[in-house]
C-alpha cells in the first residue's frame, strides 16, 4: 500500500506521523497496563503451581498481545522482550521446561520493562542495557547464556518489518482514528432513534464499560441528588394538609345536610333550591379535591422514589471494589519476601467489597506499611518456622468486609506475633513511662504504644522498616476518616491489625439529638452507647459529676456547655446521655432528647469559616433543615480543657432544675472512701455538699463559698483537723459556724482535745452509721 500524502508537504506529513504515533502510544500504554497486570497475577500463581494451565494460557496470550501491539508502533525492544517471554510460556505449556523461581523473577522483570517502554515520561528512563540484561537473565529456552546474542540477532532479523510498511500502517491508523473521531462527532449530534441499528448495538453491547468522570463532578452530583431527595419529601406535609382540608370540607357538607333536613319544612322553595345547589357544589368540590389529592399522592410517591433511586445511584458511583486498589500487593509481597529469604503465601479476601472512592485512595500507603511490617517483623525464616513446628511457608492475609455498618480491613499473619517484653523495654528505653507504670499496663495498653510516632521495635534502620513511621502513618490515616485501629496479638501464632473505617466519607450513619432546640448529629462510629439516666443515679466524685457505666465511674458533661446553646425551660425526670470516645477516653454527654438515627449526606463547611470548634460538617434533614455534625475528637479535647480548668457545669443546673435553697456542708477528709461515703449520705438527705482533701484545702474552700456546717477528720496532711478548727473558731467570719469531727480516734482524751479546740460535735468512725451522721448534722443545722 503506497503512503498517502496528507497536507502537501513533507513537514506536515512528519507532524501527522508524530501525532499518529503519539496516539498509538497512548493506546499501547493502556494495553500494557492491563496486560502486565494479567502477567503479574498469573506469574505469581505459577510460582506456586508451575503447571497451572489457565495461568500459562493467560501469560502466553498477554505476551502475544503485547508483542503485536509493540510491533504495530515500532517498539522493537518491546517486540523482542514479549517474544522471549512468549517462548517460555509456550515451552512450559508443552512440558519442555518448568518455570522456576529464577524464571519467574526474570519474567516479572520483563513485564516491568514492557510497562516502562510505553511510558511517555518515565520516572526512571529506559535504557538499552536493561534489555540486554533481561536477555542475559532469560536466554532462549533450550540454550545456554553464551548463545544469547546470536539468537537475539536471529530474532531481530526474523521480526524486522519493511520500513515503508510500518509507515503505511501508522498512517492508516492515523486516518482511521481521524475518521472515527469525525464519525463519533456526527453520532453524538444524531438523535438516538435515528442512529443506525448496527452503531447502536456496537456501542451498547458492553453496558459495564468504564467511563472517566471527574471526581468533583461526582461530588456535585451526589450533593445535588441529596438535596433533590430532601426536596421530594416536602410534598408529604403539603399532602397531609390537603387531607385535613378535605376532612374539614366533609364535616361542612354533613353540617349543611343537617341544616337542610332540619329547615326543609320551614324554608320557602326558592331558598331550599339555593341551599340544595350549595350542597351539590360542595359535593362536586369534594370529589374534585379528592381526585387532585390522589394525583398529588401518586406524584409524591413517584418523585420520592425517583429521587431515592437517583441518590442511591449517585452514591454507588463513589464506590469501587476493594480489588481495584490491591493489584500491586501480591507482587510487592512476593518481591519483599524473596529479598528477606522468606516463603510467604499471600491471599486477598473480599476483593468485591465496595469501598468509598476517597477511602480507597487513602488506603494504599497504610496497607503497604502493614504488609511490610508483617513480612519484616512478624514472619520468621523457613528454618525458624520449621524448628518451631510450623510449615516453612508462612501465610499473610489481606481482608476487606462490611460489618455493622462499617468497613473492616485487616492484615494478619501466622508469624511470631508481637513480643510484649520487647515493647515494654522499648517504652522504658524511650522514657515514655517508668518501669512501675509499664509493669501494670495491660497487653492492649502496651500494644497502643506501637501506634505512637517514631516508635519501633527494630534496633537498626533498614530499607524495609525501623524508622517508626509505618504504624504512625496508619493511625493518622484512620483518624482522618474517623476510624479506629485495633491490634490483636497471639504470641507465637501471629498478629492481626484491623482498620475499622466508615463505609463512605460522603454519607455517615448518625445519631440525631436535640440540644437547645437545635438538631445535632453524632457519627455512630464514635457512639459507644445511648441511655436514659435517672437524675438520682448521678454522683459527685472529686467535685465532678459521674455515673456508673459498665461497672466503672464515667464523667458526665453537658452538650449545652460544649456547644454554647441555651438551656431548655422544661425539666425531664431523666437525662438523655450519649456515651462517646474509645477505650482510652470516654465521657457521657447529656443532651435534651434523642431524635433517632439518620443517614446524612455530608456537606463540608465553607472554607472561609476555618475550623469550627467541636463541629465537623453539616447536612440536610428530610424537612430541609440544617443539622450540624459533631466533631467527637474535638469534643473530647474540649472536655479535657474544661476538666483541667475545673469549669464543668452541673447537669442539674444546665438542665434548668429549679430547687429550693439547700443547706451547704463542707466535708474534709483525706480518705477518698470516707469523704465520698459522707457526701452520698448527706446528699441523699437533701444537703448540698462540697468536699476537700485535707485541712489546707478545706480552709481555702471556706473562703470560696458560704457553708452552714464543716465536717472534718483529725489526722490529715498539710493541716490537721485540730489546727483547722482552731483557725475557724479564731476567725470572726467563721467562728459561729458549727464544726463536727468524724475520726477513727475514739479515746476520751481525743474527744476532749477536739471539743476543746472548738468542735461542736465528735463522732467516732468506729460507731459510724447512716442515722448517726444524719442525726448529728440535723442537731447542728436542722433539715436540709
């Protein structure tokens, strides 16, 4: 075929040739990415099953396809490499050779070269020396390495094409591409019904074909579909209002019928006729209104259904199979295991599990760190495994699955597990805790140190691990998406790292609550429990409100104080509490009431607002109202600041309880048990109680509030009870205040010493009981 002249000049022809070759290179790159992926997967299978027929067939076809594609665009190095690989696969299919580990290494290297040959701007430039090195590692089947150059020359001669034919093929491809482009433009402008049946069938025969869409376009689509879903539900209250109008109209018709029947004999015929016409008009109006309400109801159902389907489809567009992000891991594990002289069988479970696009993109580095850690730290050498009674080949598993509305991704191995003694030693060596504290830590608390920045068990840094940034990077990524990391360890049997992540970043399952008349959403990923807490179940411990949760005291804070909202006027007998946090830090947050669970489409806040304290994002509810999504991690930080500053409000006060003035008692004792017992007994009788931990603390407390009574111990640090009573009785402000001693000292001289110092009552702890304390307090200051 003679080359065609395009444009009339040789320069134009060369430009067209360059453009045509560039277009073909783009196609070759896409094909190379697909086919080398097939090669890598099949070669990893052949490493364990050298005679696997489907894998050999896949490799042979992939190499053959790449050889033909490289030949079309004149990539001779690609032709040679693919041809040599194809020879090995054919020989293996015929039983002439068995692919060994060294063969697999060389063939995988060939796949890497084919991928780099097609790159437009390779990060590592491709050189001829690499091709020669490939042929040196992989001589023609049945030959020795010194015959390589001669055979290579024969292959080049056999595969060489006439230069004019190559140019002609390229030009033809350019013409065909231009023709296809023009045809597609005409096709797009043609109505679907007018398109030729053959064209429609060709384009529609693959409904699962992939199309490229910008990420921000999908985000806008999801946002708009969420708003359309909200708008579609606005018809329901309007429809209900129309039904109420219809019921009112029906009642009016019945009343009119009653009037007509009652006055039929009293009214003249003309009035009766007019009244009857009104009845008929009202009846017709009822029928017309009923028909319109039925139409509106049908329209409401259709629009809501369509909006829901649109929203579900838009949401699904953000989801991708987990397998889309795992293609490189089998090769990474295989190459790293060989470099460490370890035998590993790697498996991926749950490749079809749907994962949010953004989360999937963020998983690459964390999973790479976890796999490297498993191979370097967890897996033993074959000799060590055999000596301990294990198979020489270790197992590493990467799994993704959905559970309880969350995405769980785990990396597990059957290696030696995590040496907790080494963790303890590393914690002490890095001065993260003292020896006594480390000795009392639980296994789970020790494992948490592995997630700290810079923490590593390796004594030396290698190109694989040892810098202490791997697990820290995993932890940071998981925190970014509001997830958690859990570590499970079985010494001698292996370890498992589990990433608990939300299913999507665009939609979150939330608990809606009301605070100060406004709706707020707590992401369910951070909600441990919800409960209705009786006000009598709230205790004071060291000046802070607590309640019992799973057998342990838990701090209680108010959402009104955290979010800066107004307290409600009404008072409920119980308190709605949301328990948030994790194993390290947990609090109960008191809210006004629960509103239920919702799936909310996350709407990011305007960037001009910056970081809004304690708020992560916004969302729209079904009625069109805006709901703010709480940033739980930020809330926990805010609570810590309030606790350290002693600024926490009491739930009773913030909930708007109006109580009569109560008598105030100051309890001073250095024993936590005693002072808490006394506080509970007095509060149960209605007294307001403040506690102090020693005489000095009690003396300072006297200057901060008004008290009706002081109850104190004698033996206390810094200032004992006798000195405290002496100061009180000598001070003009406090000398009239009653003071009661509650002490273990029950000797007569002790009683005289206390009473002589100015105490008004002396109660021995040995004979202490509820009624004795209450009677003494009532004798001194009366009822609460």
